[in-house]
């Protein structure tokens, strides 16, 4: 009888468990069915699904140029420039009619007389392109070989149209072909590889194409330098000693492709990712600025010193069409190298703008890039003048820690305490504050798919409303920081299988348990979050990751490229500004600048590799007066005085990252990077720095017109009204000389 009772009791318990599982499953299905679908979110936010526009191939009769004594024939001309081509080698020469200066795609035969390279490297020096290809069949699919314009079996055809000049290259033995199109503009030259012109009809496939790899190549005897987009900007001078120990500068725009596990061996490199697709070169009183206008996210910017591939300095774009990656046949097997099958099917275009005289330096290049950004709408209207420089005050509410299998929220600053901090700064003279509040989500960033209600330990929604209301009375905007990109698969109910991006092997990309949400899902989460934050008066969002990281998504239904990701992110930032009033990002890749009101952590230093001789404020020159930016937070610097002066020199605004409690309470949370943040310990430094930054309030909305190196430790930055800011790193000081228009 006792045994019967036990069995009956067990059956009842099992039935209860089954019923509970059914209830939970049903509830999960209901919740998932109620979640906002990515496609609907894109529609509601007014973000159009990315579409690929492809340049057309030119049509018409073949052009038979009549070459002059030097072997070149004029192909294109306008009032400013003329483009000549050598029909045999297809080398080009661009002539600047204003100065008479000639920019050559390749060294002349006379200049090649001193070359020591032989074979393929010498043939590459004579070609306007270098095409690297791989096999798509057999055992040796990762072996790379090259083709160039010196190939004796190559066939070419030229078409001259109203748009420009098209050269089609065909390699019958490899069953590969592609085209290059050249167009003249009022400011220079466009060189394009239309994706519709690439044909792969056999067992060989395009891996990369170097476009005009030796355009403007120079010897170490010449006066000049290469500009590379390293951090805020970097110069590689032609007379640099020790450059022969360098492996060259070869880095992908917007950083290595994260979803390619083959890149992970390089992920530990301590360097700044390229945030803007620009390079340049200076030859004495002539220079060019080049910007990748199409396909920038799938390109390397490469700069080579003498001794690697030639005896010259050269800079160019290495266009990526396929990547080598690692895949596993099974979990127990070692990873095997492979080449992605499907080509990245996007146009590639580089626009060269030519400079001369006083404009032929990195400042002139930066101004040319600024002009390009304003002409194309990547930068809009200038900032409005302010009476006082804004100080961006970041406040950490707190974050979670895990102990004894329990989640505990660690409070660093409640909303009432944040109110006290802000009021204290205002009372002591900080006249223009912008507040960004972190860690407001339920349990911090434990589950960013389930961020509401607002964390109760901070005071919850009621306290958040009171805080924002109090700030509003003082005309202080409050933004909330959030991450809609990375999701912890172990803590979240959001499925990575349907919502996570996929790597080249088409498996969901996961790093240490975290996956990256598809851009459409990111928009869906952000859309719902903004609707709730708007109700309590939040004036904007500081978006984590969106301004600093892009990726491909190798979904089986079709590749979504980095360009597709960028298009969605731009739309999301625009929607945030429209809905809440403002949007901000970290680091500020160029695509994010158009819709950002503030950039946090804009890079201020280069990567210090062997190639870069000098760091210059190229990117700050391009941005200043259009978007507000700060460098490292004032209380988190490694070298307090030097980094402060760098912010002054480069036109940044001040920022501090504070807490009410001692930062040690956050030691075992994801906010442990705040090694010193307690408000009471930093108040004096904040007030001192704000007074210094505020002395530059008159130039906050102005463009930077010049930057000069006066001596080894002294630099001058010049603004539109003539104001000069001279920074002296030797004496740890700066002076402001007001201009005539101030």
C-alpha cells in the first residue's frame, strides 16, 4: 500500500512537471509571437531594405587610340585634367592642367633602371592592376597566383564613352575577365571595378585585385610622404630610416572581418582599426587624397616601403573578393583552410582628388575629404555656436555580478545620486553639461534582450523620470547608453540560430557564448526600447558597437555585406535622432558621422607600428565643426597631462566617467574598467579642465583650417576666424591667440 501511494505520488509529480513544461513552452511561443519582427521594425523605422546598385558596363564600338611618340594617347579631358593611356600596357598618366604635373600609374622604363626586383614583382611594377586568383577545385584551393597586364596571353578591349574610358581584360587560359573604368571629375579621377564585368567561367576565381598599386609611387630621394588612416591619421615619410624592417601597412577598412575565424590569430594586435577609407600621397608641392567610395568595407589599404615589393614607396587599395577561412569537418578534427565559394558581389571605386601648392599636405588632404563628405551628405550642417563648451558627463548606474549561482546588481550611482552629482557641478561653474547614463537596464547587461523594467536598485522608472525631469528644468539633455548588437546566448531567450549572424562556414558566429544580432533584429530591439525611453523623456541613445564595428552575414539565403550592415545602422541612427532628438556612437567610423551628434572615444593616437612616423589630426580636421567628439575620459587616462593637451590640440570636448560610490564596488562586474571614478575624488580636476576647455568655446562650431608643427613639442591649430591654439607638450601648457574674426 505504501509503495502504491509512492508510485501514485510520483505520477502526480511527473504530470505536474509535464504540465509546467507545456505552460512554459506555450508562454515562450506567445512571447516570441508578440516580439517585433525585424522586417516590420525596419518598416516602422523607415529604414529601407538595403539594395545593391551596380555600375553598368560601357557599351559601344571598340576604341582604337592613336598613340604619340611616347606611346600614350589622350583618352579623356576636361578643363582641369587630361587622362592619357598606353594602349599596349594600359598604363595611365593623369595631367593636372593647372600645374602641368603628371601622375603616373607606373614607373617609367627609365625609373625602372635602378630596380633590383625581377620576375613577377617586376611585371607587377609595370601593371595598373595585380589580380590574385585561386582554384575552386582540387586539393590546392588555397594556393594563390597572380595575373597582371604583362601577361602575354591577356586580351584587352577599350571602349570610350561619354562617361569615361573602360578597359576590359580577359585571360583566356584562366577563363577570368574583369574591367576597369576611368572617369574624370572636376577635382580628379575615379577608378572603378564594376562587379558586372567580373567573369569566372572555369576552375579559377578572383581572390583580390590591387587597383592602381603603383599610382604615384615615389623613391626615397623625393620630398614627401604617404598618408594612411591610422588612428586620427599617420604619415610615412619617404626619408624614414629603418623602414626596411617593416612588413608594410596592410589593414582592412573598419577592421578585420570578425566572422572569419581565420582572422582570430591577428585579433590580439594592439592597433587602431581604420575608421575612414582614405589614403594619400605628397610629392613636393603636389599631392592627392583618395577615398574608397564603393566597397570600402571589403578592402585593405596597403602602403609599402622600398625593399618589400619594389624599390619605391606606394599606397593603394587591395580589393577583397574572397577570404581564406578555417572550418572543421568535425568537432574533433583540426581546422582546415578553405576559400569562400561565393564572391563578394559589389562594385569597387576609388576617387582621387588632386592638390597643389599650399594644399599639398595632410591638412589639404583632410580638407579635401571634408569637402567630399559634405558634398555627398556624409556631413551636414555645421554645429551651432555655443556660449560655453559642452562637458559630456557619463554616469555609471551599476552592473551585475554573479556569485554562488545567483545574479546580483551592484549599484554605483542611483538616479537621485546622479541628480546630486550634476547639481554639484552646475553650482560650481560647469555651464554646459550633457549627461549619458549607463547600466540602467534590468540587471545591467545580464540579458540585453530583456532590458526592462529599469533597474529597481537605481530607483526604477519613477526615479528615472524624476532625474530626467530635474535635468530638463536645467536644459540638460540626458542620453542612455545601450548595446543592441551583442547578445549573451547563455542568459537570453533570444535564439542565435534565427537572430545571429553567420560566418563564412554558414554557422552562427559565437564568441565566448555571445552572438551578434542581425542588423534587422538590432533595429527591432532598439525600436521597442526607444518607444519606452521616449515616454520618460530620454533625449537620445549612445549606441555601443554600431559606430565601430561592421560585418558580413553569410546567411544561407544570401550574403549580407558590410555595406548592407552600414545602410541599416545609418538608418537606425537617423531614426533615433528623429524619435528622441539625438544619437551618439563610440569611435566614429565615417558612416556613423552623418547621423551622430556626439562621438565618444574618437581615436587620438596611432598604432605606433614601424611604418608610421608621425601622428596627425587628419580625421579631427575633417569632423570638427560638424560633430562633437571626445577622446579618453578625463579620469581614465594613462598620461593625464599629455592626453589632456592632445584633446586641446585636436579640438575635442571634455568627458568624464563618474560614479557616486567608490569604483571598487564594481571590481567583479563588467564595469571594472572604471578604476577611478568616484565623483568626490575628481571634482577639482573636472572644474580645472572645464575652465581650460571652456576657453575654446568660441571655436566649438568652427572648422579647423590649418595645423602646424612648430617644433618637436609645439603644435598650432588654426580655426576659421583665425584663432590659433598653441599646445606646448614640453612645458605642459597651451595658449589661445584670438583671431581677427573672433
